[in-house]
C-alpha cells in the first residue's frame, strides 16, 4: 500500500518512540469501516480498540484520512488507465426532476400536512376508548 505510506503521519517530535504498528492501526480502521462492526468486536490480532479509535479521531481531524483517500483514488484511476480526475459527469432526467422539487420549503409543507392529518385522524388501537383520567378540582 504505497499510497498509504506517502500519507503516513510522522511521529511527533520529542517523547518516546512510537510503540504501535501504524499498519495494524490502519488495518483496524479499515476493518471497522468496511464491516461496520462495533469497536468491541474488533479482532484481537489487530491493535487495541482504544488505540485504533484514537488514531481514527486524530487522522480524521488532521486530514490524514482525506489525504489517504485521495492518494488511493488517484492510484485506482491510474491503474484503470483513466485520468486522475474525471472530466465529465452524467446527469439523467430523474436527477434533474428531483433537484427541482426539493428544498426546505417543500419539506416544511409536507411536515405540516402530515401533522394536520394526524390531528384529524380518530384514535384507534388498543387504548382508543380510554381517555386520560381528568383530575377533579376540589371545590
């Protein structure tokens, strides 16, 4: 994974030497992202879950994950004998129709319409005949 090595963050200056294998951390990050498993289900042969999580947060904040993604994207396009960045996009008529109708105003109107229909609908189900008990005022 040469692209990953190019984006590998160097150890911080000062302090002790890095004791964790960054490759195992990257394998752990890729495992969690590709399988969608919970952190506690991370296999024991990878780096500890707290280490993998800490590095994921660090790499996400400092832009390392974005650099790795871009390097891999360019490498995959070049391997497929394509230009590094695409020069054209295809938009079909369905995409255009959907974009014309959307927007905050139409969503707001749909939500209000749903609320009104819920308010008019008679109660049904298990507790339809039971009303909440009213408190009697003491006179």
